């Protein structure tokens, strides 16, 4: 027994040492980049040096000047002529899901909640996190569908260095109308299933309590489902949710697709409206005037979830074209109104031939097909996304004092977003996550 105890103690000590080693800041480094994209000005700056110390950018500028300021023995990383830019940000992720695009959302969610336990979903989240950072997404906001606080646990595991992944702004369980969201189950088992995924509310006190419960477990943000038609959270309840979160500086994202839900979210003063499908021009103007972001979640044709039932309909082609046209019009109207756009993929499906990161990049690249200029799309996934998440002092641009989160792209994403498929190098907090530029 004593021998077993000593072995266990030695194992714990060894694991603790490994975790501490993983948590240490990477060694200082000097990155040389032939082209650095300044996402604020929209221009490339030639022959740049990025001195990294303690995981953050200490100095960035002309290479010779930065080289002279950095220690003589600092390690050099030469990224050649690749386009270097900030790590990408996805403001609407569901990392603990990889559902079947061929079946309905209702059936998908029910199968996930009744068949996949917390352990399996945690392991799935770890895999999705790795795939996201490999694709160049160094920061994400997870907005629900992660079981009971699964995204909080995943965030903490990544922070501790237990596994690779992006920085996560976690929202805990979604706050939703009574009955949850997209769940059609009989009464006898409904509540047990709903509680695995949602905090259901129908009054201001319940709304405040739901916020406090998410804050208690460590949520960084709040996600509320303003509408799951025909159920819409009342304006007084939404206002209580927003007030309770804002009281401690926590931001609120609202799933809102109907005019009624969007208006309730606007009146409550949320920080972002996710989807916004039926938003009117007047509502877009109100979003601009109040500084509320739109996260439009625009899916390209190749990733549309065509269920088996929908695929069998003779008018499926017309339905798809109508959806794509309406989404393009939504983005055009929001942009015309001056609404600030932040990128969010809403990617919660599993595509066998694509990693989660590859699928997410396709959603970002598709912004160009929906009419957004490449620079605006890149800003939506960097500096503007960081502003929405309230982390602009740490990520979103390659500037002194910010984390050294950067990617290197073979091509010119400023001219063609599709070049983002050629991410060859990923660094997070000064640590190299992926490097195909120096592979032998």
C-alpha cells in the first residue's frame, strides 16, 4: 500500500511539473516578416520585425530597428515573404458539438443530449479546439451548446496548458425561453434534458438568477436566446439579464432571428445580435446608433445543412438560392446602415472531409461572396471581433503589449480571402502551434 501511495505521489508531482512547464511563457523570439498586414490601415508593411517577450509583443516595426533593440542572442523566426497578420477570431462557436448536417437541428440536439455524456463532449471539444487553432483561429467565443459548463472547463484546460487550443471566451449554458431551444420532447422527460443545455427563464428574477449562475461557474460572457419562435423572452426579462451582466462588466450576445426578438434585444441593450435574419432597416439603424454589433453567421452554399427531408423536395434549389440571396441582402443593409460587423461561424456540424477549422475558414472566406470587401472581412475576424469580445487590449492586431497571436499566409488575403486556406504558420502567445514554412 505504501509503495502504491509513493508511486501515486510521484505521478502527481510529475504531472504538476509538466503542467507548470506548459504554463511558462515561451522563450523570447524575434520574428522577421517580409509583409505584415496592418488590419487597421489595410496596408502591408515591408520587412518588419516582431520582438516577442513573455508571450507578448514588446516591439514591432522596421526589422533593423527592432533587431537592434532586441537581445543579441534572441531566437530568430524568419517567415520570409508570407503575409503575416493577427490570429483570427470567431465570435460564434460551438466547440462541443459536431452534429449531422443531414438531420434536423431538433433531432441533432436531442441525440446529442441523450446519447453523448459530458466526458465524450469534453473530448470532442478538445479535438475541435485543436482543429480551430491549426486553422489560424487563436481566439473564439463559445456561445452555448456545450452541456453544463463544458466550454468553461475547456477554456480552463487550454489555459492550464493541458491541451492546445484558442483563447476561449466562454458563456456557459444558454439562457433561453421556457422549453429551451430547438427541443421537441414529451413533458415527462423534458426538464431533465433542458437542464443539460439551457437555463430557462420567464421573469426578470429568473433572468437575473440565470446570469448569476453562469457567473458563478466562471462564464466570461452571457448568451441569451431572445426568440425560439413562437416563444420570445419578454423585454423586461431580457433587460434584467443585460443589466445583471453589465453590472459586472460582462457582455451579452443575443440569438435573435425574428423582428420581435430583435426588437426586444435592442430595447434591452445587448452587445451583439447573432443572426438578425428579419432585421428591418430601422432596427439596423438602431443597432448602429446604440453601438450593437451584428454577428451575421453567413454560411456558404457548400456548407449549408441540407437535411434528407429537404433534399427530397423538388424546390430545394429554389429554397437554397432564396436563402443565399436573403443573407446577402441582410449584410448589404446592415453595412449600409453602418452596423459594426464581427465574424461568427455558428459552425456546429461535423463534415467528415473537413476539420472544424477548415469549415470555419470557409465561412469567413464566404463573406466575400456575400459582398464584403476582403479587408472588412479580415477586420471582422480580428480587430472588430476583439472589440466585441472586449479583449482589444490583448488580441486582434499586431501591436506592442498585445499577445503574440499571429498567422502567416502563403498568398495575399487582402486581395483574395480564399488565400486564407494557405495558413502555413500559427503562433499563440509567442508559442509556435503550427509551422509548415520550416518543415523539412
